C-alpha cells in the first residue's frame, strides 16, 4: 500500500521523483476526413503492464507495486494534416486505486505520425 508522508522537514533530502508506467492502449475513434485535414475523437482503454518510481536524491529506483489502477479509460482527440497529427488524451478513471495514492487523472498531449 502506498502511504504518502509529509516532506516539509525533508525537502532537502528528496529533490525529485518520477513515476513511469508502461501500457498498451486501444483507441476506438471516429474520424472525419476533410481532404488533407483529419479530425478524430473517441475513447481509449489502457492496460498498465509495468511501472517504476525513481528518486533523484537519494538516487534510488523502485519497481514495486505503486497502487496504480491496472485498467484506465479515457477520451482522446486528434487533429491531423496529411500523415502527422497532434493528439490529446484525458483519463476518466483515477490513476491510483482508492485511498492508495493522490486523486489524479492522467492527461497526455503529443505528436504522432
């Protein structure tokens, strides 16, 4: 179980942390083709296959269970020109299991081709 601790008195000890997940994503989208411009939107489902946490100082890496929800569901949108597109994903399910981490929704933006 992931238990948060207050870092006010230890801010000099912990400099930076990063949670990384590895997932398979399956989108279900509708696309409107306007010649060279394409607009797409729909839902996606993610299956989290792996995760790890890194701390910069003290330098450590943990591959243990971080209470991340195994299945994620969200909405996705894409705007494309020819074969290049910009996408945005917003998670509708919380990233962490109930009472085992902060209440947060993942949000991703990027470029694809």
